[in-house]
């Protein structure tokens, strides 16, 4: 537990805040007034990133399976060569 106005007492929360801040800084550079729209993507990014302390992603720990990433679907066999290669 940490007290108000003493964030140095909770290193884990501070580290999480640093990661999310860095992610948002990179993604909202072009349009800084809309940073709040990027929060769900930041949450997804953090939860699907490998954590050395866990040895897995937080998503894998919680759901016991690997996350599916945006845009990745099982297309099976495709008649379009580029899709099949991808």
C-alpha cells in the first residue's frame, strides 16, 4: 500500500505509468488532444507484452491462452496469393 502524494513508495505502479506514458507519447504525437482515445490500445499493448517477472504476458496468465492480435484471423486456404503468403 502507498500513501497519497508519495508515488515513490509504489515502484510497480510507477513502472506501469512510465510504460503507458511512453506508449501514449509515441502514439499521440500527431494529435495530442485525442490521447484518451488511445487508452484501450495502450491497455491491450501492455496486457499482450511479455513480462519477464511473469514469464508470459498478463493476458496469458489471466486467460490461459495466447492473445489474438488485431487483424489476425484464420483465413484457411485463400485464392489470393498475397493473403496466403501472409
